[in-house]
């Protein structure tokens, strides 16, 4: 199997020897993908608990917070955790933002998205859904890190939902046809069309137990 992303210009040393290009070089010497998936999942749960305790309902998130959360999650696994990627990456033929543009794009994300949509405390569920959709799409499109972008973006969404008084978000329904629709929603956001992602978040909220 191929590794998760198609990455150009990376030396073989960036992958753990013996992993057949499926596990990035890491501080733990793990080369089996299933083992790394387990380690990352365990650490993500701990990082989520930390974040829920660390950020309150009135917090306005920043680009530095995004980096801190990534480092809190993967800092013991990858030496580059929390640092913006230096390579260009894509997935399924879709190219994310060029690496050289990430620092500028993240500052714009902080100014135009996080400063507008956090704290995520609005007077209607539709306004909350819009905030979740915009913040989610724009961070995914930037894809600031070498790996773990989808999961860190879902964590930001969860923290925003908690600020709005909503339950912990359950993204487990995004699989099969729903996963395809999710990627189409991300691509639609390239043209500032957030309606497909708003529909995705409505489904996530229903699955998460929101009945409002």
C-alpha cells in the first residue's frame, strides 16, 4: 500500500526504516503502521482531555494555539510536531496549500477566521454551524503540518462546539459515501462555498446527540 499522502521531494530518511513508506520517521522507532495508529490515537485522547481543561468558553483561538495543540498531541512522537511543514503535499490528486505560503496563510486564518468565529458563542445554532464549517474547511485547506491535519482540525472543531455549549463531536459517521461527501465539501470551500460542510456538521451534531 502507498503511504497516506503523495509527497514530492522527500528523502527516504523521512520514513522509518522497515515501514515500506507507511510510517514517518519518529522518535519512538515505530515502523508498523498499526502500532503507530494506536500510539497516535492514545496520545490524541490525552491531548483532547488536556485541551478541554486548558481552554475555556471565552478563549479566542490563534495560530499559536493550533501549533500548541499539535505539539501537545504528537510532541513525543515526531520532532517536527507543532512546526509548519516544509514540503508540499496532496491527497487523492488534490493539492493543499504550498508549504512556503503556510506562515502567511495561518496568520490570515487567525485574523480572518479564528478572530471572527471564536469564542464560538453565538445566538443561533445556524451561526454556530457556520463558524464550525468555515474554521474547519479553511484549516484543512491550509494543511499546516506534515501529518495529523484532519485530526487536529477535528479537535479545534470539538473545542469550538464545547464553547457553544454543544456535546463532544462524534465524527465517526464520516466514512463510506459520507467520507466522499466530506472531501467534496472541503473542495467546495475553495470557492467560499461552505454550505456542503455546514450540512456535514449538522449530521455530526445529530450523531453527537444534539437535539436542539
